[in-house]
C-alpha cells in the first residue's frame, strides 16, 4: 500500500481547495468524513457479527466435545 507523506497530502488539499473552492471545501470535508464514519461502522458491525458467529460455533463445539467425552468414558 502506498504511503502518503505530509507534502503529498498538502498538495492534494491545495488542489481540492482550488477545484472545489474555499467556500464549499468544509462542506465537502464534512460529507467525506461522514461517509468514512459510516463505512467504518459498517465494517465494524460485520466484524462483530463474524466474531460472534465464531464464538457461538466454538461454544457449540465445546459442548459437543464434552458430550462425546462423557459418552466415551461409559
């Protein structure tokens, strides 16, 4: 993944201000920030659901293995 330094970031911001305009730039930044936040929450929810499913599966496997251990001892 390419790394962006301070100089490159400054150039991107300056070009964005020239293209969008200084009046609308804060509005665009707010919208982009909102989109990024929404995307992060979406992926976080997916990750939490996957982790929850894995935890449930591990719990079921533990119960099943304990049941098999009891049956094999008899």
